[in-house]
C-alpha cells in the first residue's frame, strides 16, 4: 500500500516562464527514458522477482519514480503557466499548445505506446540489467538537460533528479549481486537446471 504525502520530494519554485525549456524537459515525463515508464517498469517487474529483497528494491524505486514524475510535471507546469502567445510561437511550443494548452502530457509526435517502455520479461537477470541500463539512460538525459539549461531554479531540481538516478543504479547493482549470489544454484544466466543437465 502506498501513502501519499502532499509535498514534492524536492522543492520547486521556478520564477521565469520558459516554454523552450519545458519542451525539452517534458521528455522526462513520458519520453523513452522518462519517469512514468521507469515507475511502471519497476512496479510491474516486482511480481516475478523470486527474492523478497528484490521485490522491495523494485517497489521502493518504482514508488520513488512516481514522485519524480510529479516533480517533472511540476517543472513543466511552472515553466508554462504564464506563457504568452508570442512565447509559445517563439519557443516552437505551438504544436504542444494546440493539443494540450498548458496541461502536462507525455509529449511525443507521433506518440508511441507507453507499453514499449515497460520492459518486463519475468527473467530476474534480464530485468535487473534492463533496470541498470534504464537508470543510466535517465541520468544521461538529465545530463543533457543540464548542458542546455542555465536557469538555477530549473537546474537545482534537475540536479537532484540526476543524483537519484545514480542512487537507483547503485541499488539495482546491489540487487543484481544479490540475485547472482542467491540464485546461482537454481537459475543463473550461465546455468539453468530446468533445461541444462550439467547444472543439476
């Protein structure tokens, strides 16, 4: 069961309207390395994890990714809440505006199915490697955003989100070590007793 606290994980107070930045940052809402895909991926993978410690890691991180989704949505909203028609046009935000006004939406043209980002195989080793990769891709995306953003009100929460991706990567690394230690005799990528007689 989840408990919702009515506060952001990290405070966000953006003073300047900037739809150009919002257009970049919205990728981390529902883009290929975004927070909604990460959250649903981890919360879906936990069901098939054979060890309670792995289920706990996936639940913890999947839940935190929901709070990151809320942060990215807040950043985008605060960057667009007072847009003028001139700013919308100058930033190339008009395609988004026509469909969503200033509502926060996982924007991609054309919009791919969210299911392609879930990557839940039911195989412990494959899923944990996918999760490690996903965290590095998210970190890379935040790195790229930081290369392009100079507003300190925006940079500060983005830097926080980037740091959390690194922590998640470390936790998944711990989970992978745990899985290979505890599962080696039962089901490891190099040896599976269900179809390899040499493993028995």
